[in-house]
């Protein structure tokens, strides 16, 4: 079996060729019972492949047939010992990795800008975080990674109950932190290193970008396949290497976090993507590089972009993420959308575009016209975004279990946040669950809301913004 094969896709095609009547799930029966507009848009072809586990199609949770073979090919390509296909996004993989690596009560070292799924893992696993402060790129209002000395120090000084380090690399905006020393040090202390590489699947295939986390020795790496390469939305992979982790625990944790009716459309798209990366990876990387370079050039004529030189030593930039500084990110996003150009996200003073090999000459030309037609840009406004530095007194699990009350945001200084506050996009925590809300948090959050940013964890309906906080008697740290 070689990389030019796609065993899962082949098995699915064989099923389609054979099937004459479908007395099985899903209830739309290959599209005959699906809503008309869905059939019109997706076509019968897609709906005929929208099935879940059937005879001859293997089982995601106990694979022995085409899924096992497809996963083995992915492991070979990505350089892992074992690779699992994910249909609930990288989110499910990150939660499962934590559950598999840590017994309840264990401590986990992780940066304060960790994705919310990592915090979900802390809650479900009843784990105690050791939060690491993050470095900022203040002009672009982004976090870039752990404060380097803080991370190494935390690993060095970690108590014996510290079982895992979870790092995010690259960030949403494409900043790639150097994790080599941290991985080495964590391994010396016998900790499992889990890397959230949701935004870095392509690192493995691009020799001009830093190596992938697997190449840097991480024990578990989770890749989204729908962000920087061409998998269908929600597809991802979890890779394991080495012997620090019991892979049967990983399997069980994934079984708990993933649907028992996994979509074969999603899984076969993973198999086809793996084959394409194996056979055409170099061309895909080159196409993405060309497209990104044109997009960057177009924006540079009128805007300032985040460039590699804007980052401190130890951080590199993924050129496929284009972060544009502007007077109002929301205004720029809306102007581009009026011209039919949709971007990944807008924030008060930035807009983020993601470029992949899928962006062709037509897309670049559309963008060119839209940029030329833009009105003059105003001054970049809105002061820096809060990235909570306030003291954290409860673990996310203890905060989740606590009784709560609602208070006005402006009166929340000194209160303990219940579920945390995340600004959307990108969804990183501005205030962590269990964190004492500071005056700076409140001021910055009010400014962000005023600038039109939406926040999860702040109730804005009916007047004054309000937040849920932990009720007094429940606020003692465990
Ligand atoms: C840094 C980071 N990690 C993990 C995830 C979760 O990925 P998924 O959407 O595949 O669940 C995201 C999603 O946006 C992310 O930005």
C-alpha cells in the first residue's frame, strides 16, 4: 500500500457502486429524503456519500480495515507513530489528548492564550493549570506565544504533579514560536508535550517554514485540516509519537469525544487530502506561496501588514496569514464584503486573511479590484486588547462548578470570572475562567465592546453589559 492510494475513499466509492437500497442511516437515504435546497446545492453525489459505519466501511473507533489503512498512510506521511482521524475538529483532539495524558488533579503548564478547547479539557479532566503569561505584538493586538523565560522557568520549577505542557504553535495569526528547548526540558522532567498545531498542518510540507511540532519532538500534535490545507470543515488529525503516552488511553478518550456516527464524507476527505499532500505537497506549497505573496503585495500598497521583522527573535511568521492594520477592521471587512471578498476575521484595528493553494488568479484579481475601490483608511484606533494578566484563583473546573451571580461589567473589578470572557474573533480568553477581573480588564473590555467587538461571556442584551461571576462563598481556591 502506497501514498498514491486512498483506501477509505476507494471503499466508499465501492459502496456507492454496489448500493441499490439503503435501509440504514442517515434518514435522507442518499438524498432522496433530504430537503430540496440541500440536494440542489450539494448535489446527489455528495449526499450519496454521506453515510456512517456500514459493512465493509470499517469503524472509526475500532478500525481494522480501510480506516486503519488510511490512518497508517497519514502516520507515515506526517512522521508519527500513530495517527487518528478526527471529525469533531482539532477541538476534540485537544480535549482527548489532555484526558489521555493526565489523571484528575494533575497540573498542566499552558499559555494564557490557549484555545478554549484546551480549557474544556481542563474542566472535563479536573486538571489544575499553571498559566504562562504570553508575549504580545502590541501594534497588531495579538499574542505571539509564551513569554520564553516564563515557559522554561515554569517547566523547570514544576511540581511532580505536573504531567503535561500544552503549547499553541502557530497562533491563529501565523506566529510560530520556537519550542525546541521547552520540549527538551519537559521531556527531561517526564512531562508529555501536546502541541495545538491547528494552524500548522502545512509546516510539514514547506521547507521554508520552521519544522512541524512532530519534527521538534512533541508527543501529541493536533492538526486542523480545514484551516491551512484543503480538508472539509471539522476535519483534523491527532498524531502520537514516542512512548510517553498510552495510545489506548488516547483511543478511549477520542471515542468519548467523537461522534459514534462519524461522517464518511469528512473521513474520506481526510484520506484524499493526505494523498494529495503526499503526491502534490510541494506544488501546493508553491501555489500558496505565490498567492500569499501577491495578496501581501496588494495590501502593502495601501496598508501596513504584520511582517516577520515585527516579531522578536524566537518567533517566525507564516506568510500565508495576512494580518492587515487599518483604521477600522470592521469597516474594511464590510467594504471588502460588498465587493464579494470575504476575510477570515475583523477586529477593531485589524483584518486577517488566510491564503492557501486554493486561492487562484481569479481570487487575487477580485481582491485587487476591491482594494483599489476602498475609501481612504482612517487612523488605526482602539487601544490594546486585554489579555488577562489578573490573578487566577480557581481552576476552570472549580469555577465551572461554582454558584454564580450576575454583575454589571463596570462593577466587576475584584470579582472572579465564572466562564471566562473571550473576544470573538479570535476567541482567545481575555479573562480566564477563575480569574480575578481587574480594572484594566474592565476598561479594555468596555472599549472593545464600544468598538463593535463581540464578546462571549458578556451579556449585552437590555442595557448595561453584565458578566457572571462566582458567588462569594464559592470563591475559595482549592
Ligand atoms: C489555535 C486554535 N486551536 C484549536 C482550534 C480548534 O480547531 P477546530 O476548529 O478544528 O476544532 C482553533 C480553531 O479556530 C484554533 O484557532
